[in-house]
C-alpha cells in the first residue's frame, strides 16, 4: 500500500487507499521524506495481532483491518534572546527581536542602568527555519553592537540564524558597548611668575580628568593622567588659578570631532584620544624710560634704569647739551 504523495501544510494527514494483505506475510513500511534530518519519525499500527518489529509488519491470521500511521514531527529548539548593556548611559532603551521564525522571540523593552542584562521568554523554533535577530536602540551611533549565540550548531551569518536539527536550546545575546575615548588634560604656563599654581579639572563625565597641581617655573607644562570618557557625554573643563587676573586663559582641544563650545566638551562617537590644553599667558605691557635735562651743564651724563622686572629697561647713557 501507499499513502500517495503527502504535502505538508503544517499539521495535516494523508490517508492512502486500503489494499489486501494475507496471513503469514511479512513486509516493511518505509517513507521517502524531504529534509528528513529535520524530523523525528514514528511508525505505529493498530489492528495488528502481531506487534511491529521496527518497521516490519507480520500479518496475523486474526487480523482483519490494519492501519499503520507514519508520523513526522519537526525537530524543535528553544530560542531565548538576551540584551546586555556595557558602560551604557542610564536610561537608554533597546528591544531585541527575531523575525521569520514560526514563533517570534523578544527581550521586551530593556532600559539601561549602565551594565545590566534583560532576558526574554524562550519560544519554540523549528529545524530548518532561518530567521534574523535585530534591535531598535536609542542613540545607536554611540554604541558598538555584537550579536553572539550559543547552542546553535549552524554558525550565525551576520544576524541570520539557522535552526539546526541538532539544536535544543539557543541563547542569542545582543551586547551594546558604549564607544569611548581617552581624555588627557594639560596645563601650560607662558611667561608666568614663578610659583603660581593652577589645577585643571573636568566635570560631568563618568570619569573626570585632572592635571593635578601645576606650579609655574615660567614656561612649563604639566600633563595629567588620561581617563576614559564615553560617547554622548558632555562635560566642562575649568581651572583654579592663583592671581588669575594677571593672566589670559585659552582652552584648546585636539582629537575631538565636535568643536568646543566655550569650555564645554562633547564626546563624539568618532573620538578616540582627546587632549585639552589650558594655557595661561601672563598679561604684559611695554615700559619705556626717558631722560630729560633742563638747563643742565653741557657734558653731564646720566643713565636711567629699572630693576626687579623680568626685563629691565634703560635709557642708555644720556649726555646733556643743556636742555
């Protein structure tokens, strides 16, 4: 007998035409199945006085009507989606979902608290299915995204997941790591008075930088230790300076894709290493000395000089010619 060609619509049955078999006959029942590796097969008969031996059926003298059913059940696995945040900004949101499987998995809405994980509910997926895993993420440009799965016999192809017949439990984790850069603060003195002090610091970043205390020796530079800052952060750079009224201050940064706005620095996703230099240049003036004679005797001489300045002025030798 034969069932004839049976085409699956998911959960359907095809019944063949009955044929006559005779007592004492022994035969086998088998099938030709497309993608057979994706299915478990069970054969069961009713109305047979002699039990099946594997797929071998013996017709018993007492048998009158035998029905043998070959059932193919598609192999399945459990798919769980996980969302992990790494150094993320608090309050960022993301939802990871699968598509094109019989059942769709999701993490649900995940809200960042910095370094936290959200695990969705497992769903059943079936051998031979091919689907994708993707996410909707706030401020996605500030993050690097990695997708990794465990329990899948067939490797991911990008974000495409194939369910293998050998799979039983698959966990796919979407990790978003906030992009980062290093921030180094530098203090530079220009024509400063020896002994002046200053400290340059940043504020409102996850990690704040400082030059440490810088003491002037005239024209020297103090470089602080680099710290890690993260894409999307906005902070300020300022200094505490002795006798600040005597100096002009300039702040300049390199390595920052987003320009400074005053002393406000925005960390761009493209940034990798930022150096910000606070330069204090001592204010200056021009000093000129003049020697004047009034009804003086011809030939008298004088020299006017200054002392105690960084640069001392002089008239040079002045010889009287009277006035």
